[in-house]
């Protein structure tokens, strides 16, 4: 279908618009309709997976329409190996988030479902945009729905958390806007074409130097805040803890991936020299994050906060993998992005289920649940083991590949990172033991009900995927390998650009390998013959 | 007997202004007649006048005209500014209809003064001569001074009017002295002829001092730092619909005149005024945003935010070229819709029969009046600069012009200020959506005209945010005649 990506991206927002006209009192209708819309979007996105050609490195399902031609802005969308998985992760997690809020959100339900659907459009737009302006529009636009989700339906300290989240992220992304503009003008001055199109911009080789470093840093700051990379992580614990369950699932599952996605899509291809130069620093920060996140998780009394800090730790692994710039590291990083979305999303779902029953998240308030809620405990065990990286489940695949890649680049860093897995086992298993095992220490816990059919329906798909990726990861990694290989080749050929013109390598933007799923309409893309390095 | 040489008088270029003035005269006449239910008639006549002027402007597009020996220049730049001003005036008229009925005296002179002010603004944008510029400025300002004090029985209104008048007269005298010095340096007050004469004489001391004094005068009118002190008090004290006009129309007209003077007449001194305005822009943005954080009165908060937005627009003036002023014009268009909308919501809300102007009055608004809260929320988000609303695109064009001209640091200051501004705008959103009112919260004053104005403003900010290209290109094209 020609406009499949546009349909997938905007259908949630259109659905939200339709829901605006449903009267507030029909709560059941609202919930069901929203869930159906989200499921429909997921169904629409499945052809993206099945129709994706894993051997091709270029962008597929591309669509391009003029938007502001004089400025060089076009509506250009497409997916490659990296974004396809993230799009599917988004469309997969959103119905689960909505389903988890079935009884949890009663006040202002209509605004909630509308906000979640609008947020979904924003997130999908970020992943599919191939135009810097369009990307930025979606990047900023999805801040506000998330702000409302945390601020209106969150916990006691929700306003502080929401405002902190917005201001922190906004500051970073506004600096990125300046870098976008600077890059746009430099590219235009050097090649004569003023455009925001990522595929065109990625073909241009920027000379290494202060300008490239500053632009890289501006982009990197915005993404580092999102990831979050230590020390820009301080917004995360508050936002995650105060957000409602559905909000936390989306925040941890998808929003954090936008940061790592940004590094892959922009920092590496556009600023390869700076990426290589700052690589050691970023890797070091990532490893610090892994260990620090794990240590802080260990001492948390609140389960949700423990899971929040574990996100810092897990995404440290992803960042480490990305900046190894090896095939294993990158593939591991991408698959770990998906894994983290699934396992941490599931962890938040289960914490939410606990909270719905007992209205507390303190570990000390639980204990001995395995006797009372065996199904819950079993699911919890699978998810905990997935999070800590037990072989056979998805977490191991990602962590192993990342560590293999990291070991080849910097054995010491890899060694320290490996200890992160040990610490993950410490905090996760200790938490699990205190919550699930042992004797029932609080009388209220004896009366807990086990998983309802709705909760089974929410958790089962996640666990299926957790096992599937753990046992047969090629179904997913196979789709990304070509893209990542081309990315590495692009970075290597563009960095340290010699004065000799280098032939156009097989970058993700290579038109020869792009599968024509949509006719590319007239776009003023001037093709400078070989990439001429900026003197 | 010798033939009397009668100079050719063309009043075509004055058509939009004359329509507005005609409507003003008609309003004054109608005010004299006994009127059972005549207040709607007066407001309708006023609205018709403004809309008529808008249509006349649109009809003259692409057909520049000059009148009175080049004293009035109705080129595309003036036409674009006229459109912006007419939109502002139309929205304010719509907001005034029910606001006045609720709050204060409904006098025919309100609409007459409003129309006089509008005609002054339109003439200001089309002034091709420094004397006409001063004339139009005074016409606009005097009308606004009186309008600010319209609520005679309220101390705040009278105080606002007094402050505005005294400080305004003071600044106007600076402006006049600057004009006199420039005349002394160049022997002409016509902008084009000044450009020709001043081209090679950028360091003539008379000219430099004249330029400085001119910037002081204009700086007051656009409320840039350090001439901004009148703005918070006047915005807070004046009737809210008048505040809307001051914030939108007078700013648009003053910026249009400023750009015209700087870009045509004083092009030779560009390095001088660019350096000066760089500092003014940076300080204005920062002071406006930082002080706004401490405000609890919504009108004062919007006043300081207006000051900050002036700072952003000055970035465009500094950037220069065709991108800079074009971005400023486009930003003024988006700014009119956003600000008129925000003040419009204020006119529609009251708490305990008093205007709801404290931020705390709006606590929990989202529950009782979700549409109104959503409207105010959207206007505030547009002011923050969140896509896909108009405010984002306006800021984007401004920062793009700055980066292109090489003013990276100014752009960085601009974006950091935008991040700071998000805090106080979002605070209002927090009160509306995330807090409950203590006691009874603000309630809606039903008003069809006010609702219409809000709807137009909302459509405007969404349209300009999603499809900005045609309007932005028009703005860029409008600046072209100035740069010749």
C-alpha cells in the first residue's frame, strides 16, 4: 500500500479526534474504542514487518510529498532496519498500555485515551521521519501529551515530575534545533542545495573540526537527555515513578528509545568524526550509567523506582553497544532496545497490577506472594529473568552481543559493563525474593486476587515475545543487520575524509538499494557527484 | 495671472486608512443618536470598517502605490503589515462587544478610539517619511492612552493610562529629537532620500546620535528593555480588550515602522544598529522571560511574555537580509493570533463577578470548561513554541534567519530563553489541568462574538503551524521592496 506509513502514523491521531466527539459519560465505549484503534494500528503495522526486505540496507515504504519547498522541507517518511523494529514496538506497546489502564484511570478517561493516542502518533512520527524538520516537529510535539499524562493522572508528586521532564527535554532539544539549522546552512552553502532531507544530508561529508564537534554535541545532548545517559538521567526516576502505569510503560518502552534512535539515525551518519572522537567518552558514561543505575536500584525501597533506575542501567548497555561501532555491538544495541521495551514495559505493567491491588509499591509491604498469586509470580519471574539477561530469554541476546562488540573495542570497559549484569541480578533477584518468596508477612496480602483474564491478555503477548526473541532472535535481528552494516560502512567511509573524493558507499541513503515501495515524487534533490569533502 | 500649480493628489494608497477613518466618523455620529439596542450597531460598523480595510488591502496586493510626494508608501511590506493590524483590530472588536457590556462603560468613543488607533497603526506601517511616521505614531499612541484609561472608576486603569501617557510622551519626544537630528544631517525627512544621502556618511555624529534617539523612541513603543517598564503596569491596568490591542496591533505597527526605517533609511549604519540591537534583543528576551517566572497575575505574565517575544523578533531585525525582516513579519502574524486569543480567553472569564486575572483563578478550569481550557492551553503552547502550532514555525524562521546570518550565539540565547519561558506558560496549564480551585473557580461569560474571535484565533494558529509556507513566503516577498 502506497501510504502505509502515513496511515500507521496518523491513524491514532485521527482516532483520537473521533473519540473527542464521544460523550464523556460513555466510559466503556471510550475505553473499547481506544483499544480497538490501537489494535488496528498494530495490525496495520504488521505488513511493515512482514513486507520488510531484510537484505536491503536502504529505506523502505518511503513516501515523499512537498511541504515547504522554498525552505527545503518535505514530508518524507520511510523505515529501515532500525526504525522498523521501533515502530512495531510502539504499536505493540500502546494497546497494552491502554489495556492496563482499564480500571486504573477513571477520572477524565476521555482526555486520557485521546492523549495516549495523540502521543502514539507523535512517537511513530519520530521514528519514520526522514526530514529533519519533520523529525523535530514530532520530537517536540510528543512532549506535551507525555507532560499531561504524567501531570494529570500521575502520583502525588506528579506536577514536579512533569514540569522537570518537559523543561529538561525541551532545553536539550532546543539546542538541537540550532544544530539542525547550522547543519542545514552549512550543507546549503557547501553543496548549493538547501534541504532538510536526511537522505540527502547524510551523503554530505562534513570536515572534522570544531563545527562538527559542536553540532554533534548539540544533537548528542538532546538525545543523551532522552536515553538517558548518565549524568542527564535525573528527570527519569521522578517521571517514571509519578507517571501512571500506562504512562510508565510508554515512557520506558518507547520514549527512551528515541534517544538511542537519534544517536543511530543522526549522530553516527551525520557526524562520524565527532562520533569516533567522543565515542570513548560516551562509552565511559554509558558504563558508569550501567553500574550506577544498578547500584542505586539495589537500595530502592519502592519497586517502581527500582525499575526506573534499572532503565538507566539497561540503556547504558544500549549506548555502549552503539558506540562500539561494530556489527555485533550495533545489532546487540538495536535488539536490546526492543528487549528493554518489552521487559521493562512488562515490569511496569506488573508493578501497576500490584499497585492496583494494594495501593502501595514498597517492597516491605509485600512478601510471600508466590502462594497467594502463583500466576502473577510466574509471569513476574519470567520478566525479571528477561531483564537480568538469562540465556534463553531476550535480554541475554542483546547483552551478549553488546559485550562481544565492546570487548573487541575496549576490554576494560566491557569487563566493568559485565559486572553490571551481576549487579542487575543482585537488585532484581533480591527484590523478587523479598516480594514473592518467603512467608506472607502482611495479612492484606492473603486476600490478593490472581491475574484476571484482562491481565493475562496484557502479559501473555509480552512474554511470548520475550521467549521468542530469546530463542530465535534472527527473526528480528535479521531485519536489522543489513542496515547496520551499511551504517558502519558509512561511518567508516565518511570519517577522516581524505582530500581524495571517495566513491559513494552503500550508506542507508543509497538510492540504488532503496526498495521502491512508493514512487518518490519530484523532490529538488541535487546530486553532487562524488561526495566532496568540505575544505 | 499665473496658473495655480495644484499638485497631483492621489488618495488611492490611503484607501484602507480612509475606510477605517470613515468608519470611526460614522461610529461617532451613531453614538449621538438615541439608540435602543444600538450598541451592536456601533460595534458592527466598527467591525465592518476594519474588514473593509482588510479587503481593500488585499485588493491592492501587488500594486504598490505612493501618495503625497512619497510620504505614504503602500508597498507590499505596508500591505502585509496592514493585514496583520486589521486582523488584530478585528479580533479586538469581536472581543470587546460582550466584554464592555459586562465590565464597563459601553461608549461609542471606545470603538471610535479603537478605529483611530487602527488607522494610526496602518499609517505607521505605510509611512515613507519621518514626519508622517511621527504623525501616525502619535495618532496611534494618543488613542491608546485614552483607551487604556477607559474604565474611569478603576484606579488601575487610570494609573495605567497616566503611566502610558507620561512615558509615551517622553519617548515620543526622544523620537522627535532623533528625527530632527537626522534631518539636520541629511536635510530631508523622506526615508528614500535619507537612504541616498546617508549612504556615505555613516559616521556623521548627528546621524549616529539621531539613530540612537530614534531607537530609544521605538524601543519604548515596542517595549524592549530598558524601555519596557510601562508595559506590565499598562497591560495589567488597562481593560483587557485594550491590552489585546496594545499587545498586538501597536507592536506590529511599531515593528513595521522600525524595520522600514532601519532597512531603507539607515541601511548605511547597519553595523551600528545591528550591534546595538543584538544587545537589546538578548537582554530583552532574558529580562522578559526571567521576570515573568515570578508573576502571578496573568495579564502581567502575558505582558512580560510580550516583552520576551519582542526580544525574539529583534533577533530577526538583527539578522537582516531578506530572511530576517520576513521572519519578523511572519512572526507578527502568528503573534497576533496567539496573543489576541490568550487575552481573549481572559476577557471571557470572570470569578465572583470580577475579572479572573490571577493564575490561581484558573485552577481546575479544565474540568468546568474543557473547551476554554483547551483553547487557552493551545495559545500558551503556541507561545512556548511547540509544534505543530504557529509559534514554533515563527520561532523557527527567526532562528533560521539568525543562524544563516551567522548570529549563532543570539540564536542559542533565543532557544535557551524559549526553554525558560516554557516554565511559566506551563504553570498556567498546570493550574488549569492539574489543580483544583479553592472555592468557586473562574466561570465563563457567554459571548458569541468572543467565541468567534477565539475560534478564528485557534484556526489561525493551527493553520499557520501546519501550512506556514504560503504565508511565510508572502512575508519574505513583502520585504523585498524595502531592500531595493
